[in-house]
C-alpha cells in the first residue's frame, strides 16, 4: 500500500477532531526567519522599557521613526495618517487612519505597559543599625519571596519643589550600582521556614539596601543616611523632601535573554504585558493602508485594576477616539458599536511542574501560539466580560486566514484562582472585545519566560486583525 494514501479513519480524524500539533511542526520557513528577527527587536524593547514611562518613551521613539506624528484636537485626518497621543507620559494611544469611515468602527489592540514591581513609599529613606534602606510598597500581584536577594534597579521620576522633574534610571547603565532586598540566612530561618509562603516575607520587610558608609567627621545621628542624601543631592539636586513627589520604581536588574540550549524561549522582567504591548505596537507600525482605522492602546495601571487617569478606565481613551471621530463628523457611539478590540494580555502557560492547578485540555501551552481567552475572571466567571461565540468565531476566522498559530486558553482550574484584563473596560464601552495573549511561565515573577514562537504569533495575529477587511 502506498504510504501517502490515508485510511478513511485517518481522513475522518483530520477532518473531525481538533488535534493541534506543536507550533514548531506547523511553522513555515518564512515565519521562522521573521520570528527570529522579531524576537531580537522585542528583547531590545524590553531592555529599554522597564517602566510604563520608559515604555511610552521607547514606543514614541519607534513610532516617530516610522512616520507617526502627534494628534491634536481639531486636526483634519485622512486615510493613511499615522497619529499618536501620549497620556501624561504613562500611557499611549496610536492610530493608522483607514480607508473606511470611523462610523464603520475601528480595530483596537489594547495592552498594558505597567508591570508588578516595588514602588518606593513617599517617605522611604531611613537608617537602622548604620545601614541605609528605602521602604517600599509593592505594586501589583507579586509573590513577595521572589523579590528578595535579587539585583534591583531604580527607575522613575522625581518632581522637585520648584516643579522641575528629574528622570532617574540607576542600575541600567554600564558600571552602575544595583540595589537589593535582603533575606534571612537558612541557619537562622527555622521559624520563618514554617510560615506559609505569603507570610514568610512581610510587605514591611521589603526594604531596599542602599548604603552603609557613614558621613565623615560628623557626630550626629543617621550618618549613613546623610551620606546617601549627600550623594543624591550632588548627582540629582535632591533633598529628602523630594521623595514625597516622586514615582520611583524598583525593578529587577536583569536584561532580557534567550532561555534554553535551543534558545527557543525568552526570559525577562515585565513580559506581562510588554510582550503583547510590543506586538500591538509593532503590528500597528507595520500596518499599511488598513480598511478600518487601526488603533493601539498601551495602558497603565492594569496590574492594580486599570484605575486612574492613565488606566484603561480613564476617559483619556474616549477623548482620543472622540477627537478622531470629530475629525470625520462621526458620533463616538456609532464608532464604538462597530468596533472590535483584541484585549492583548498574557495568559498562564501550562507548567508541568505545577500540573495540579491547570486543567490540561483548556490550558495554553508554550509553542502552541496565541492563547484566545473567551473569558477571564475567577470562580463563576466573576469579573469577566465573557466574549460572545460570534466574536470568538470572528477572530478564529481571521487568524486561520492569516495562518496565525493559536490555541484556546483558560487561566487554570476553575477553582484555583483567577485574574482579569482590560477586556471588560473595553466591553463596557460597547466594543466587542476578546482576550488574547502570549502564554507565560512564572507570570509576575521578576524573571518571566515566554516562547519565541508565541511572541511572534501574537504580532502576526494582531497584524491580521488590523489588516482585516
Ligand atoms: Mn497582564
Ligand atoms: Mn499581570
């Protein structure tokens, strides 16, 4: 019998069953090449964008190089225009104007550029036992024990009493010092080791060690603290009170790296959700003459509930869209009700080391492509916008037509926990929205891991949405 002739059972199996193969068994040679160069660019973005402010700056720099210009209220727009608007330095909206009217709706990719980290408290600096520390208040869902004894950088902005703002990025430059939070030695950790993980490292002990050398020839108290303030004053012109009007974020001092002998994975800080942010941005920058206007939103504050002026709940997005609609004399409501949003945010990758929390058949797997999530939330889908079958069907068709490798995904077992994204805030605006994202191992850890194939497929999927007719 000819080996190429398939049996009736084999033919039925292929036609009827949804047996997906590993993405690497389906990846074309052209996609393989594109994937490798895309991932090199993505890693550069990760290293340049360790905070939401840096992500905005880097995205604007890249977009300007591709011909994007600032969009101001009242400007006329025409098909092909490439526009952007920065929201308070911490969120960004970009658009490529399509051939069709905004009344026909827009295609939105919405991702977030904030990531879990240790923020400094407003009055952080103190000395204890001739060691100097900065007190922190963690931001987002962290597992506190992961943030001790790793090198940290300090990034952010300080607004001095005269109103001038100073940008800070210590630890990122060659030869820079780094900082760290210390932990107990195992020899004296007997009692700590008995505690539940969530209690072993209390939030108030996440204090960053920043110095130990006392100020010379001084008889007063807190000589180490004085010496540190002296350094900060000489370098940045700061006084202690300036910490009050500062946003300083301690982030892991790791650069992005290939992971594995086969270099098939990327390890880095903040891939949730810069992996999808970069995919949306890159897809928009490479989107030529779209039928529908293509919009990319890079939002802040997702990790604490999408709150605030720079979060996805903010009217800043509606104002941007409304200003665009005004340019075509279209009502915002009409635009929204015909729009589609891919809420691009990471999902949990199935981890065989913790198999008990996953339901394997409905978990995203590394190298199986973009994970589509019909719903997020926790318990009985609480807090989820739960996309309709029609919306899932729409994306399934677009992805298949564009040969995007994708999979369906749930975060984990029904009762194991849960999570949310910006999806529900887009859906609340009367915009059809579906979650989709890259599966991540060790999500919210200082060093998160993704598959290169999945990172690239997120870009390819987003581009397919932008280019859909
Ligand atoms: Mn996220
Ligand atoms: Mn997250």
